[in-house]
C-alpha cells in the first residue's frame, strides 16, 4: 500500500473510533458541548470545533512522539498498551474524576479569562485531549493497518507522528463537521434548565468510567497501593471542593490562586508520591461456570503441545482496560453457539490477558502481525494462522472454527 493509503486508513479508523465502546463515556461530554454551543454565533461554534480537533490531533501526535522515542530505544509498543502502566491508568482516573466533579457542580473549570473568547477554545482543546486518551484502548476497522505501519520499526519518525495526528483528525471530524454546519445545530434541542440535569448525569457516567478503570488498576497494583491512591482521590476531591466553594470569581486573587495551587499540588504531587507497587502478575487458569467457555490459561507449552497433537488453538487476546474486548466477550464470544462450535470441533480456547506487561504474551501477539486489542486468531498445526477481523460476530468465530476443523478434523485428537 502507498503512504497516502495509510493516511486514508488512519482518517477512517479515527472516524470509526467514535462508535467504539471506550469512547462512549466521552460522547456525553461532546454532546453537552454541542448543546452548549448551539445558540452561539457561527464563529464561536467553528472555534469550538477547531479547538476540539487541535486537542485530539496534538494528543495523538504527542503519543506518536512517545512511540518514536520508545522505538529508538529498541522496544516495541502497541496501540493502547500504555494502559498496561499503572501510573498512566492512575493519572487518567484522577483526570476523569476531576471532570466528573466539574460536571456535578463541585467546582467550575475555568480556562482563560473570557469564557466566550478563550475558555471556549481552550476548553474544547482539553475535551479533545480527553477524548483522544480515552479512545486509545479501543481498536477499530481500518485503524489496525494504519497503526501497525506507524508502529513499525522502519517507519520514519515524521510519518509515525503524522499518522497518529491523522487518526486524531478522524476522531474529531464528526464534531468539527457539526460545528461548521449551522443548519444542523439549529435542529438540536434548545438550551435550558434540562442542561443542568444532563450535565450531572454526564458526571455520573464519567464516575462510572473511573470505577471501570479502577478495576484495571486493582489488577495491576497491590492492595496497599490501591488504598493509597483512593486516599489521594479523596484529598483531590476535597481540594477541588475548596476551589469551588471558596475560590470563585467573587474571591480575592490571592485566595483563588492559593487554593488552585493547593489542588494542583495535592493532585500532581500525590500522583508522584503514591507508591504504585505492581501486584504479582502470576495468574491461575481462568475460572468458568457451567454455561461459559472453558478457557485454558495462556502457556506457550500448552499451545505447542496442542498443535503438535494436531489440535488447532483459538487465542483471544484481551485486557481489563479494553472496552471493545469486554463488549465482544459479552455479545459474541461467550455465547451458546460459540461454546457448541468449540465443543464440536475440539478447538482449544486460550485466553491471553494483556492487562499487565508480559514479554512472552507480547511476543505471541507479535506473531499475529497486530499490535492492538482485541485480537482473535486460530493457530493451526503446521504453522498456518487464521487471523480474524477486529469487528466480529459469533458467526465470524464459528465459521473460523469450521474452517480449522475441515483442515484438522476432530478425530485426529484420538
């Protein structure tokens, strides 16, 4: 494929990210922004759209720059794999909680002096940063090929960074289009008292997102570290309440800056001070109920033994922070029809948990040619591999199992 093709795939991949599960919490934030700006003049709406695009593009371009540095050090890096780092997850949780408290009215997030002139643009940039970071745990059609090319060792640094920026442009494009088409915004519900309720509901959806990410952090760090981090969130929340209650525009400049500095110092200093000690990554074989797939724990020796015996293996690469993985598991993977197909074809199902860093698991992921989650692949005796698309259905899986069974019939297991 040509370089231009990869840029087109990056743009389309970023666009499709808008409907992936990990971005859904951000959609409420974007919806509120659309409603909030619907009564403003066309110039203000366009400014908000441009600011949002600047945010998504600069955030992903910065991620591309980090990846360039990692590649220069000789290490590999995959799309979304920053969520394997407890410090990153903890920081994101703190940011989400702060956004939620703002939405719930605990404090007002003021960016710049004039809300209409500067706050609107810089606030939209901040929303773009937030949306871009939240999008990275998800993969999407078209995105995999573009990201794989950008992450390749021999891809020039400027190409990696600009492809990631293009993904950000695709992610922002629906909102930008809406702000540049005043006719569409005029059809939206008019702002009114209902928006205060909507904003508070949005705050609770963000808190739900923080709870979901906290589940990931609990898998990554020790119990003592998790408790220390929760104490930090409480301290941060209290400081932000102080800002809202005693550092408003009617307060003196000295008090405003002092309380804001306190909130920033507690949050930033706490994130550096809290010891995020990693928990043991040793994991037992996955448990299962009678009506669930009997997953086998990941072990290269198990895979090699099954393949040597003539039995295909189905690998499901997943992670606690991968919203698309969890959604697919519920809707398409662990279903009666898939369980029946696995039993009939005697294909061994293996769950590969990528929640934490693991060099062996990452090496096996590299064999698939993918570097983002989810990944579904059937390895067959003889070295053949059936790599399934990112977007699957139960039929996608059962058809793959049938293809494998035709090449390696179940009776060969005897």
